């Protein structure tokens, strides 16, 4: 156990814990070898968790250690823990990560996690890294989310994460528990008290004793070996003198022992300690003495330092004083009367910074104070405007608690709940009972509607929002609130699939002129979504006409509009522009913007890349989406990511990888698409038709399913045609033809499906004309669709005796499929060529398909000319991990550099010579 004597950690004394130290030494040794580990050290307060961590990392541990300590009074400070971890990072390194070097509050945890990972990667150039977070149970939510992302991206990194937990980690909140699972290699340590054999060495180190074996045993039995309790008793010299005479010399609790210790100190010493307990932080000695009313603070502090109750670092000019342990602080504070606490809180205002002073001002009150409540509300308004919603909510709750009038109390509480529903939903939902107890008002209905929406109760949310809007519209002074409610009502109707109402309420909210720039941009996007539901993607794109045509010049405030413009361009058949918009919006997300579209942006980008033939890009995009999912585990979005991740493996014949999917709620259509793609690669047309069969009836579709039908109907039509269900197939093709434009990337696919249906109906001549018209359009935007048309046309020509023209089309199909590395489809095209007497032959070469997914991603980015640092940033890993995967690729294929790797990739996409 470590004891902080006068002078702080440098004077530590440590006894016992040999097994735990050996376990930590083993973890650190493994981390040095490039095997990241996470250790939790758990136990009650004062048992020695922090001391154990410090001892294990003391020289010559040889690690770069970054430390942070959470505090219950700072859980509202977004990224507070991240900021602490970066305090000692070289400013030149930090400057390369602008989010972390500047005001990080408005940034998403995803973007902060990316940059934190980058810094950890840079630090490893100097040596192994240890990240230590003490009292993690009080970590702020955004730091937890950012750290969760960074931990999950560690792979072959020399990093050890040590998380110190007060109590049992199983009692932690869900986001923090998820963070503990972020590293694959984990070890759990649960500390209890020291053994009886450790008591004598501890007493000797503290200058107490010597004691006989009976006294040692009594000390251990009474304290349970609790290290802080032992230290408190061993520092109580009066008690130790009675130890041999009185069996009950040790009080029944640590708090009582600290109380006895405090009572024996001079009055000026107690006054200093009570002031420190009230401030609950470090205070320069001169200011402490003045606030506590102690004329000679240096002299008065000495007994507290000797008793192990306070620390006074000798080498800092301002001589900041602090109570040594939180349990000591709590015991001292609990021992004061309510009047004494109020008196000291009032004095504390004069010696703390302005931000800390608000809590002391509130704590010094003994009656409601409207003036202070109004000041807190003004402060909260400023904090909310700067993005500090959780902090604003806390100050509004304080303002509510000290408001004399019920109406003001309720209004401030309701506003706090509204902020929390955006900042920390769980804390917001905890206020539901208090919200329901408030008097009816538009604000109350709005908060209850927001809670219902967040819980997925859309019908209730609609009812609450409509009720709130009716009430707010009747009050001219509530127009800004009415605009906010109308915005939320429009968002509710997007999920209910009622595009007309989305547009109606969205336009009304915009028309008030009361929305801020961010809310106004979001509302324009909602209107576009409504227009898409009602009239299709072209009308939706018209609603987004205010956006700059160049996605790189779109402002960060319009990131939602940009991402949805990409979606609507995909639905309108514009693959290239869709890829550009969606990629640009995700780039903004990496720079700190928050996307309403969430993980769906990765899905739609991956689908656009798949159709455009950028299959290696698809793997990268899907991987990035799953990385982002580590922060917000929204299960209803996971089917989309599984579909994005599965489409390329399915096309390349790796159906085991493609089959993983979740069938969950409103996204079950996407799970069905994933199953259809697996069946497509296997030639199982009945399976394709069965997977998407529930969506065959157009009248039964909701607005969203209908708007996105151009993405799934081609698969349904293929399954129906291939399984001989010509009547239903014709109906689905009519629906698809009516929805897609003639210049869409789908034109070759439609020609292929129409021609194939004609073949199935026994009209080969008609089929040949349809295939030729499809080729004559010249559409090559989607190699996937073009190759299917060429393969079908070539097969028909071969069967009708025109082998020369058949072979020409089949070779082109083989070329397109080879570039995609679409193994099952290459085999089908080559079978047709063999039937023409023109089997493809070529030397056997090792295929790039033999790479793992991560190796494929690294190789693909090498081919694009990226450096290791750029690849690391793109893949959300560290440069060390890039070097590892690149080394594996070179060894696997016998390559000597990037040039040979690029040649291998080019060759893998080139058809073998005929």
C-alpha cells in the first residue's frame, strides 16, 4: 500500500500486494511486446487501488504514463477526462490534432476518439504507453464514448489501459461497462485489505510501534486491513499509547477514527481542514488561511500533515494544500454542522474560480433566492449556446431548487430536462416523474414528447408534440418554443412515414424565423426527406438546392443536408455524385460534426460504392461504420451495417462472412437484402424471392420502404425471374421502371431483367432486342449492372448460335468481374466462354483474395498512394498497426515494397489471357 507522506507521492511507502504487482508487471510486459491490455483495479475507497497503479508504473517501468482522475463534481464537463490525459503531451504533438488542441466541446466523441487514437499512436514512437484513469465511475459521458472508440481500435499497439474503479465494476453505468470491454485482452483485480503480515512493516515505515503480535492482530481485526483505516490509527499516537491497555482502542469505523484524529488537533488546524473539505480541492496556503480565519496557516497546517490528513508539496511556490484522501474529506465534511457548512461555503466563494463558485453560492443558502436563480439561468443559457448542454442542465436544476415561485421552479426544471434529453438521455429520462408532476404547459408536453420519441413510442410522441404546439401557438410569447416543437414534430413524422406532414410542420417552423442556424438547416433537411417520401428523390434534391454544388465547400452546419443529398442522389441513380456527397459528409463527421443520419451514412456510401464497382472501398466504409457503432450501440442500425459489410463478400463468394445480419424492427428490410445477396452469389433465386417476398405488394409499403425501393427491388425482381415467377416478376419490374429514370445507373440492370424475363416467357428475339437497347444506352456507371447485362446477352447469343458476338460480350463481362474479384460471377462467365469453345486459360497466380479484410484495406490504400500515417487515420488504427499488416502482406506474397504490392493488385484485377 502506498502512503502519501509530507511531500506527496515522492515520499510513498508501499507494503504487500506482491501477487497484484506481479500481475500488473506481466500485463505491462505483454503491452511492451505490442499486445494491448486493459486492467481494472477495483475495491472500496482507501484500500490502495491508486497506490498499486502508481507503484506498478514507477521507474524503471519504462512507459509513457498519462493519468486522469474523475470527480463527481465534474461529470458535466464534456471531455474533462480526455483533457486531463493530454495535459502532459508535448504541445507540438497536440497541435497536429486541432480538435484536442482547441475547444473540443462541440465535437462528436467519434471525432475526438479518432484524434486521441492518433496521439496514442504518435507517443508509441517514443515507447510503450500507459493510460490510467482513476475513479472511472465518475467519468464524464463524452470522454467515456471517445475512449471506448479509441480502446476498440487498438490492435498490435504497445498500450496498457489501467482503470481504477471505486466499488464493483458491475455496478457501473452501461456506457462505462462497455468501455471496459474495449480491449480484447483484459484482467480484473479486486483489492481487499492488507494481510496481517503487512501491518508490522507498515507501522515501521510510518514510524509507529514496534508492536507485539497480539496488538498487530487486534489492529488488523478492527480495521479489516483497510489501508487508510490502518494509517489513520497508526498516526493517532494517543490511541497507540493505549493499545496495550485497552482492547477497544480502535473506533468502530474509519469515519469515527478520523473524527477522533481531528478532535485531537488544535482549533486552527481543524479550521484549515474544514475549509479544505468545503472547497474539496487544492487551495494555496495563503488563501486558505485567510478564508479559514487562521493568522498563521503554515504553523497550523503542520499537525495535519503529520497526521496524514493533508499534503503540502514543498517545491511549488504557491504551496497548494489538499486533503490527502477523499474518505478523509468526506468524514471531515460530514462532521460539521449545517450552519458551519453554509458559513464556509460562503467564504469559499472568495477563493475559488468563478465556475466553481456557483456551487458554493448555492450551498451557502438557507432560503430560496430568485436573484441567484436568475443568474444561474443566464449562465445556463450561455452554456447551452456553446454546446455545454449537460452543464447547463445542472445549473438549471440548481436554479430550480432555489426558485421561490413554483412556476419558475418548474420552467427551469423542464428546460433542464430538455437539455439532458439531448446531452445525456439517461439523466433526462430520470427526471420523468418530476416532469409529469409539473403543471400542464407547452414546455411540459414538449419534454414528454421528446422522452416518448427517444423511447420509440412514436404515437405518444406525435400526440404530445401536437398538444404542445397547439398550446404554444396560442401564446405569442412562446413562438420560439413553438418553432422547436414543430421541428420535432416534423422529425417524428419522418419515422412515421408521413411526408406531407413532415413538410407542413417543417415549413411552418422555418417560417417563424425563430430557429437558430443549426436547427434551420436540420429542418430544411427534414423537409427534403418529406418531399422524397411524397414525390421521390428528384423533389427531395430540389429542396436541398441551397447547398453548394461542391460538397467540399458545404458548411459544417449543413452536414445533415449534405449526407441526405448523397442518399437522394443514390436513389435518383447518380452514383458518382452520391459517393462524393456521402464521403464528404463523413469527412466532416471525422472532424467533429454530428450526423443525424448516424451510421446510415456509412451504409448508403457503401451501397453506392458497391454499385459503382469500388468494392475495396466498400470494405473500408463498412469497417468505419462498425468502428463508429462502438460508441452508440443503436441496434436498429446494425442490419444496415451488416448489409454493407456483407455485399462484397457475397459477390466474391465468401458467403460465410456475408451471412451475418440482424433482423430488428424497422430495419428488417435491410436484413432481408443481406440474405438476398448471399442467395444471389449462390444462384439461389428462390431464396432471393423468399427473402424479399414480404415487400412485394406496393400498396402495403410505408413511405420509407417505397422511397428506397430502387435499392431492393432489383434483387426481388432477379429472384422472381430466376425462379420462374414471371407474373409477379413483371409487376415488380413495372414498379421499378416507374420509379427509376432512364439515365440511371439501373438502365443496364433493367434491360438485363426485362430481357431475361422475355427469355423465360419463350421470346428470345424480343430478349435480344431488349439486351441490345440496354447496351446502346452506353451506361457504364455501375460495372455490377453492366456486367450482368453483358453476361445475359452473351449467354443468349451463344445459345442462338452467334458465338463470335457472344464471346466478345462474355470477355467484357469477365474483365468487369475480374476487376471486382467477383469469383462466382467470373466462374459463370467463364463457363459460357467454355461453351463457346473459348475457355479462359492463364498461369496460376496467388490471389489478393488471400488477404485478410484488414490487409485488403491497407493494400487498397497503399495503391491509392497513401502514407502509413494517412492510412492509419483512414482506418482508425495506429501507424504501428499499419506497419504490422503491411509486413504480413509482404511476407505472405514474397513482396519487397509498395511498388510490387501495387503490381500484385493490378494483376489480380486483370483477366487471364485467352
